[in-house]
C-alpha cells in the first residue's frame, strides 16, 4: 500500500469537488392547469437537440502517464472519442494551457502525450476553460486525475480560487451550464509523484481513480449521456454526481390524503 504525500502545491480531487455545489438552483414554476374552462391543454413540442461542438480536454500532466497502461482507461477514452461526431470534435491536451491535438487518439495509443507544461496541472484554468467553451449547444469533456499540482500553488487558497473561477464562469454563461462528474477506475502502472521531501517518487502498479467531467446545458448533457459518454458502456465506472439547474424541471409527485400515508 502506497502512502500518499503531497506538498502544499497538491490537492486531492475530493476536496476540489465540493466547489461544484455553487451551481444556482431555481424554484420550479407551477405547471398550467390543463382542461380548465375556456382553455386548451398546452402541448410542448421539443425539437431534437444538436450538439454544435464537442471539446475534448485530456489533462496530460506527468501524473496521467501511468493510466495509459490501463485497459479500462484506454477503452473508455477510445469509446468516448469514437462516439463523437468527427466534424464536431475538437481535441486538446491541457495542463496550464490548452494544446490543440487533432490526432489525440493516436497519441494516447502510442502513450505519447508530451507537450509543454506537463510538470504542472492547473485545474482553475482547466475547468474555467471547459465551462467557457460549453456555451450554447457546445459540450466540454474533461479527463483528469483531479490532482492539482502547481510549482507555486498554495493548498490553503486553491479551493477558493477554483470556486471563484466557477462562479465567474457560470455567471458569464447566465447559469445555464450543468456539470456531470463521473468517478472512474483503471490500472495505473508507472511513476507515482509524491512531491514530498520525505518520500521519493515510486513506481506503482495498482488500481487508481480518475474523473470524467461533462459541461453543457441540460439538453446537451442529456444527449451526451445517451450517445457519447454512455455510462453503461464505460469500463471502470464507479459512480456519478450531476449538478443541475432545477428551473422548469418537471417532477413526478403524488399527494397522499388518506390513512397513515397522510
């Protein structure tokens, strides 16, 4: 069992995830009463949603290399990319900046994910950038191990910085962006970077978690979960959390008026 050590520039994703709770919730509007005198039932006709762009962001910091040897990881990433319409797909490596890579699937197969900046992973930039590019009917997908690691990072304020980045990005997009976080698992075989003065980097071969995040409006997210990131087909899937907007959300309910149920 490897004991984890992180210096102040590193934070586990479990802490960062709490910032997603800033998503604004709206009260549901009452449904119009159908069949009332002088009125006709209102039927909503919804048009099939089309995703304009699919932005795929693969965090390629050094700590991600070990996942490239994992079957679950490779299969899941391939499945998502294969399910995406090629004429709408834009693929990037990301760490402290984004690097456009049109042949990202080939790079992942060859385990060649090196770009500038791989020694750092700035999740404040990664998440803000993904949200910013999920406007309209665009979809952003982020694959990350969720470990924040910056040379001059401060673990005491990074959560606040990321929360602030989310708030500003969501306000700019009028709060219509939802988020899905999928916790995944795959074998990790490679260097585990402890970044601690008390512990050297070690080579490990074991199961480790990573995360897939989806950003987009409600209709785009629903379509993506049915056609692109199909959970039942993802190898190594563990659990999910969806942070959604409740405005105009129809909720099935029953009013109990008799017996003990009342």
